[in-house]
C-alpha cells in the first residue's frame, strides 16, 4: 500500500496509543514519519517497529507543555526529514489525569490542558503552514474527542479544549481551502489507551460498576475502540482520496454519537 508514498508526516504523541498506531499506519503507506513524544524509550520502540517493517521513521523527544519544545519541533523535524506535508496533532492531556468538579478544579491543570490540547496544535499548525502553502499541498489532522461535541463530567478543561480545537481547525480549514491544504479533526470515542484506562477506572468506581461491565457499555457496538480504528481514518484524511474533505469533525466512536 502506497497511498502516502513521497509524503512526510509528523505525528505528536506517537510513543503509544493512537499516535503510535497512526505513525505505523503512515509508514506502511509509504510516508516518511517523524514521531514525537515525551518518553524517549517509547519513541525508540515505536521507531524500531516501523523500521523493522521496512518503513522510515525518526524520533523527536519533546514535551508540548513546554513552549520552547513546541516552537522548535517543526524546525527540528524539517531539518531531519524535509518539509512536513502531513501534520497530526495527536498529543493531549485527558480529564482522567485530575478529574474534579469545576468548583474544585486545579488551575494549574487547566493551564496544562490548554497548553497541550489547544495551544500546541495552534503553534505547530502555524509553523507547518508556510511549507504546505509553498507546495500547494498539505494535510493537518487533529485528534480531538467526542467531547468536542458533548461534556465530560469532572473534565471541564478537557471538554473546553476539545471544543476549542474544533473551532480552531475549522477556522484554519476555510482560510487554506483554496491552497491545496485540508484541515480536519478526528473525534474518537473511548479508545483502549493508558489515558482512557484511567477514565474508565474513575467512572466505573463513581458509578458503582465493575470495570468489565463499564467497558462493555462504552459504545453501542460494545466495548472500546482500538487505536488502529482511528489510524484508518487518519490514513484516509492524509491521502489524495480525501482531497475534497476539509473542515470536518469525523466521529470514530463505535456509535456513541448516533
């Protein structure tokens, strides 16, 4: 499969979970892939897996809660890989890291959530745009959440930032629609990731359910999604097949948003 042959992608939050699944899928489709995350060991394992399968990948350790790391990421990736054609804003901070009612919400956690979930996609997209505009081709894909459409109890920062990034990307989509650049958002339902594991544990305890029962009830189809379920949509949006798809918030949620 070579739908992304000759393209260069940068995927944030790619050490594990959804980001890693997207990076691996892009490499299988022929893209050169830059992977970034905070944990060097996770990145090294992901890169080794891609290379063992015949793909091309480079790791960039970065903490998107650090503004300097965020600002330097596109220049670092461009120097190593060449101009970035495809940017996937996947890194995020979930509500499960510190769930609280708004009356008791942690202000520092609010600031962290805004920085990683909203400001980092803004800065990275802004930095990647000049090369895409010059080439008259680009894909910016942001992984949001179904909580871009509905609230997450005890997760005001997560809900607000996921709503916010949807508006940000829709605004960018209309600005660059005539320049060969598409901008879309994927809104996953509950996915089997470390971040969602913590949310499942929190909600099952709050509701008095077993973990098994609560997980089974997460989607009408039954259970949670796998990271690879999101990767398929990310490949489609990055490909020429999706050249007429822009400004969309695409739910991949097992039927939650029916």
